[in-house]
C-alpha cells in the first residue's frame, strides 16, 4: 500500500516540505500548512479547520474513471474516461439567456467524440491546455448526440499526469458553501499529502488483524488506487468508529456499575387505575412494554431502555402511563424531544392524556420568555410540576428537579453525547432512569450490538381501527394526474406533503430543488396554498410554517426530509416522495407515517424514474408492506454487501462510516465490542492508551445530521 499512500495526493513535481508531526494534525491548517493559505477559506466552508478534520472528511461516493475506454466503445449515460487527441476547440460566446459554450472535437484511433461545457462549467485558464493536438485524458458523463458520444462538462488532464480528477477512481465529497467538487478534491489531496505521514495507528498490530493500517486506510478511502481497495479502507475506518462507540459503551457500563438510581415503585393497582382511565384500551404490546418499564424502575440499577415501535404504534401512550405511574409514586418525570416542533407536539398530545390521569405537565423551551422560564424552573425545583416536556432546555443548567425519577428521550439518536450526559446529571445524586423512544425499528441483534447493554421493548401491534395507507410507485409521466389528485384532495379540505430528495453533493442544491418544486407546483396548481420547509431555514421560520400547516392554512407542504421525524398533521392525506429511490427504506417508511394519522383514507405516492432492478425491488418492499420491522429486515437483506461504491445511506445510529446494513460491519461491531470490553476491563480510564481516548472522542463528537437544528 506504500504506493497508495504516495498516490494520495502527489501532483507531480512538488517536493513535500518537511513533514508534519502528530500534534500538527490538530492545529489550524493555516498555521501548519502555510502553502495552503489560499485554500483555508474554502476548507473552512467544508467544515475543515485542521489536517485531522481533512483526513476524516471522507468521500460519500466514488466515480470509477480508472478504466480508459476507446471512443468507439463509450456507453451512453455512464461516467467514463478516455484518452484522446484534441482536434478542434470552439468557444461560443453567450448572449441573452444563452450561456457561453465551449465545444471540443476529440478523436482516437477508434472514433471521435465531442466535449461540451456550458457557462461557468469551463474555467478560462484551462483553455490553454485544451489546444488542438493536445493528448488528454477526459473523464465524465457521456451522452449520445445523434450517434456520436458527447462528454458533458468533463474533467481533463494531460496524459501521464497523476491527476486526482481523471483516469482513476475519483472521490466525490459532500460540498457546502459554494466550493466546487474539483476544488474540494484538489485541496483535500494537498492536505492529505502532507498530513498522512503524521498519522500513527492507534491500534496494535494484533488488534488490527488483517485490516489495513490507519494511514493506508485513509489514503485509500480518499484516493484509492483501484476500486477494490475502497472496501478494505472503509472497513478499517468503520472498525475504528465502532471501536470508539464500543469504548464509550464499555466505559459507561463500568462507570454505571457504581451508580444507583432511585427505586421508583409504582403500585400495581394504581397502574391499573391509570390504564383504565385512558380513553382507549392498551394493546398487548403496549401493556408488555409498560410492565417491562415499571419492573426496571423498581430496581436501583439505572434503567436504559429503548422503546421501539412504528409511528402511531402508541409509544407516546406508553410513555404517558409510565410517567403518570412515576408521578404517583412520588417522583418527577421529564420528556425531551430533539426539536421545538416535536416537543410542542408531544406536549399537545401528552398533557391532556396526563391531565386525565391527574398529572400536571408543563412545556419548557428556550423560546419561552425569560420570566416564564424562570417561573417554570422554580416550580420544577419546588416539585410543583410533575412532568416537564420540552427541548434540551429541560436539561439546561438552570433546571433543578426536586426528585427526578424517569427521563423519556424521544428519537434519542438525534441527541448528542453531551446532552445525554447533562440529562444524567439531573438526578440529584441518583441516576435517573432513562427510556428512549424510537420509531426507527432495528432488528434486535443489531440493536444489541450497536447500542450495547440497552434493554429493548418493542411494539409491533398497531392500535385497532387504523386505516391502511395505500402506497403506489409511479413515474414522472404520472405527474399531471398526481397533481390533479393533490388538487382534489385539497378541494376536499385535506392536506398533502411533497418531499424532495436530499441531493447528497450539496445542501444548497437540495434547497434549490425544493424551491424550484414550490414554483412549479404554484404554477401548476394556482388554487393551492403551497408552503416550504427545509433544513437551511431558521428554526423559527420553519416552526411558523409548520404551525400554519397544523392550522390548515397550507394545502401542500414541500419539504426536504426534515419532516421525517415527528410532525403530526391528522388532516394530511397524501405523501408524495420524489426520486423515492434515493431514500433509505426506513426513511420512506417514516415519511409514509406522516399521513394516515386521522380518519381519512390516505395515500403515499413514491415517484421514481429509476430502472435499476434493485431500486425497483426496494420500492416494492415499501409498497407491499406496512410493517416497519419487516421493512428494516428486507432492507438489510437487499442491501447486502457490495454497496460500497454506491451512494451510502447512513445507518441508524449516528455512525459516519460504519453501517447497520452492512453485514461485514456487523461482524466488525462484534469484534470491536469484544476488544473494547477487554481494553476497558484492564484499564477503565484508558490511561495507557491515549490514542484510543482520542479515537473515542473523535467519533463521539456532535452527531446531529444537520437536518434538524
Ligand atoms: P407513537 O408515539 O408511537 O407515534 P402515539 O402514542 O402517538 O404513537 O399513538 C398514536 C395515536 O394512537 C394517538 O392518537 C393515540 O391516542 C392513539 N392510540 C395509542 N394507543 C392506542 C390504543 N391502544 N388504542 C387506540 N388508540 C391508541
Ligand atoms: Mg409519537
């Protein structure tokens, strides 16, 4: 792999100045790599300030241009490379609405082709290198124009030059702040070239086994020699990430062994009375979950329990009964949600339910006026409020509980580690019991592996009387009919959602496509009130729009996947997901769960023009099943291995490299768990392995996915 490392970023002819040392990896790039001063701002826009951050800014996809094709054998609609001779170059000035175009005629021994760039795709200074007679390697997407192949907006470089953009496996990075892919790639290659030699391996050879060393893995994860090197590189990085996770879990477990929680003893008869005063009868699964939780609460071992069940399966009802039981037993409860919208919604749903159970719940968030907040803080401290429902404001320093017995955390994987720690500090000497709710079902074995010693309660059975949601897969030719349908639903007083896909290359592009969709729908359906929410809006703007939706003032809400978690609009009857094949199955299932919450017949339309066999099968899973667990399992099966060069869907826990859906990674997780347990058993603070501490903290850093503030 020595060559892979050298290849990692060596534009030819540049002698590396004297090397960085390990400490330099965490210092500002500006200071340790002054020759990159002009790239510092662009790197900052990508969220990269230090060499280490650059090393771990991994591509999310690769384009394989390593295979040079004769022009006569280029295939349409694929990204390919070819070694060509430039025959002629024409620059057409733009005027009016027509952008400038640059057109080059290309040839090799097998045929001819054309390359075309529009407007700003072509940078003037490259024109000098695109001279007739030049021998170049072109890489890019090929279209057919008539019968001739045409490269659209390709990259090119001189034959024999060791380009990071052409004629090889090329990394594709997530972009932000207007930085181009080419610029990102150039800068990362240059940082890597200098930083990789300073990377030392936190693992001993026997711990690493057959996995590559860290520097080899990083080199190949960014600039693989061959496509086949990527898998091993990502396995190594996945292992490190999983080890970081398992080290945190193992240390938390050791730390908890000495800790005690309150024994919250809920009286059986009291519990029966509470259950009986609910406006419905609990399902069998709900009852079982309540029993499991109540049993845990009575122990002085702090509960760590995950309650998983599909959207609408009645998790909130379970939380309500247990919170009420806790209050009756003389303790306080708290429910924390990741966003203001969700917290308000929980309060809206829970407070009346709790009120019927004789429990006083109060809403708390940072958006309340300071005076109101203080009043609530005082009431919590005095024990006058039984249950607090809110955002992470409920664990701010100013909040002191008189006696906190149970903390319920909604969609826990959206909370950072620090917030979880703050929550745990609220127990006044005792650890609170923690119940996490999640609507993203995970097969049990996976949950155990990835979440360590969490106990799990599962609700599979839906409350009776649910209207099934009709799900259909359609292609774009059906759009006019779909729009007519949206209009007729709106005319009947119902509401709809239109979800546009995240464009993985860039959030800005995602927002642009959402905005374009709003314009298109407003033009096509002028009688509808169309709204927009996306992750780049200010939280207050987004909340205002969501409130308008809840109030029925918006007929059709266009959204990026921000609406995936949680919002509850009983009046919504249509969910239209565009480019549905780009979403994970769990995500599609979540999105579908946004409708069918009222009494109206509801519809989920998955729009997809993909002809990819696997994509069709995945959508068929959603169409034919409404069981989140069955869907999660099918997803696991369909993805299988070998997905590494495709777009990587992120796993359910906040993992960056490792994936729950990658069978190899599940095996790695088990290996990491064993190693972590051994390491922590012999050295609980990891005092002898500072590099592992650093690894743990690297991967444990804030994990919000950026979509939800
Ligand atoms: P989740 O939190 O899992 O999404 P909720 O607890 O919010 O689900 O329940 C969804 C809806 O179903 C709510 O309107 C709730 O009142 C209702 N519900 C919950 N449990 C039952 C039940 N056992 N029987 C009938 N309706 C129920
Ligand atoms: Mg709920």
